């Protein structure tokens, strides 16, 4: 590929989600080495942020199947939220001293206005490496379906 081809590469990509079509940067693609439970064959996701979605973001699968998740920073739901990463997970994400990790909790929308957040199994992303995984802790004090209340 010529150096000029790199200059012509798109700076944004159109991402079609179940929440609408949004623009994202190729730099926003997260690689999840083992996929997510139920979607093991989908290894690439893009994080879509938009004023239309705030305070939520969308985690959109790019491989087939293309899962589409509404996610939220768990600290917006539980201010004292904290999950410790195991040494193995820190290695898998290549966490270095000083890395700030991105934590995302999956949102489940039920019937009507019923919504909950999975605080027990968050997705964690190392933005420096754009590597992610879902942390599933059996002994977590957090609920799988923590009620999400609007203000």
C-alpha cells in the first residue's frame, strides 16, 4: 500500500447500530480476544459515543454476528463502584502502571420503562491497547440486574 493510500483512508466510519447510525473513528475499535459470552465469534467492537445517547454509549460488534449493547459507566449508577482485576486479567489487557481503564456496564431494557444494569460482569477496556474483556466475578457484591433509575 502506498503512503498516499494511508492519507486517503477514512477518518471516520459509519456504524449502524440498533440505536441509529453513528460516526466513529477506527481508533475506537476494541479487540476482545475471547469475544463476549454468547458472542464468542465477535472479536471486534466499536465504542460509539453521541450526544443523542448520553449518558449511555453503544458497544457495537463489527464481526458477525453483530451484537449491539447499550452500556454506561458503572460509576454513574453506583458512585462507589469498584472491581479489582485479577493479575491474569491485567496481563491479558496489558495494563501498565498509570493506565486508566474504561469500565462499561451492560444495560438491559425491559418492558415499558423498566431498565437494569449488569454491575456484576462489567466490560473493561485498556484504551492504550484498545483491548477489552468482560470480568465475570461470582463473588461480586453487585447485582446482575441493578435497577436503573432516571433522574
